[in-house]
């Protein structure tokens, strides 16, 4: 068993593919998507860490998300 985080992210429609790729890199599963105006809102279940790969942890995700979405 491993801790799973429920993550909800709202981004501009033109930036959602990069964010989805970042979630997938972390072994996340997108559970719901919707649009509201110019926003694309996704909900995902993402493992807190991936110790055997030494990458893909949720630690530092906020920093990467700011880089992917220009703030």
C-alpha cells in the first residue's frame, strides 16, 4: 500500500496536455476532466512517491506546474 493524493488542477485549455503528461509521468490516473469557460479542470489520483525510480514524486510538483503553466 502507498499513499495516494487526490489532485485537482485547473489550467488554460492550451496548457492541459503538458500537465496531463506530468501527471502520467508520476503514475497518476486522471479520474475526471471538465471545462469551464477557458479553463480545463482535471482530477487525478497520484501516488505520493515512487521510491524505486528516484523520480516522479509529488514533491516538487507545484514548482514544475508553475513552470509548465507560466505561473
